[in-house]
């Protein structure tokens, strides 16, 4: 086999392995192998054809690899295996992302107890139901009587009951 064929084969094999990495999840093993073949091709080019041709091989790899990487990141999620490995994020509605305020309104003005420490966020129990709460007045230890004050975002703002 001629010297040119060996060098072309090293570059071609390196590129093919890098493309295969997109479709075969190998956790980077194929990337390392592909880059190894490209480096072997560059070293062979330097040895066989000298400084100028070797420098051109390095520069062409430095231009082609970033373009390949950007294209892979942009188009890989659209391939059939990319959609299976990294499915698109679901579209969430407001019902999925927030706690219904109506469920917490009945706790305003009522007395409950902290189930977990509120530092400042924790869980309190009102009428047998656990509610995510935020302390209005610093930290509250577990087992302390608290009073529901108002709704703050998706949490019930509470304060310790003064006795």
C-alpha cells in the first residue's frame, strides 16, 4: 500500500469513527479512538511529506473538527437515535409547575405544626395535610406550633404561634 493511501486511510478511519460516535453511545471511547487515528494521520504526514504538508494537515483538522462538532451538537438530537437517547423536554403548563393556591388558602389563620425544621423552607402539617411552608421569622424547629400567615409564591408563609 502506498504512503498516500495509508495517510488517507488514517484520516478517513478517524473521521468515520467520529461520525460513528454520534450514533453509537460509547461514552467517549470512539471519540478517543477517532482522534487517535487523526493524530496518527498527522504524524504520518509530517514523517512522509515534511513540515509544510504536516502543518496543512494540522490546520485542516483544526478547521474541520470544530465545524464537525458544531454540526454534531446541532443536528445529532434530530437523528433517530438522538431522539431516543435524549428525548425533547416536555412542555409544562402552569398546572404542572405550581401548587394550587386554593389548597393552601384554608391554612391561612389556622394553627398547625412544623413536621421538619423550617430553615426557612420546610414542611408543616395543617389539619392532617402536609404543606410546603416558608418561615417568616427566621428558623423554626420541628414540632413547633405555627400559624399560616399568607401565600408566598408556591409556599405558605408561616410564623411560630406566640403563647
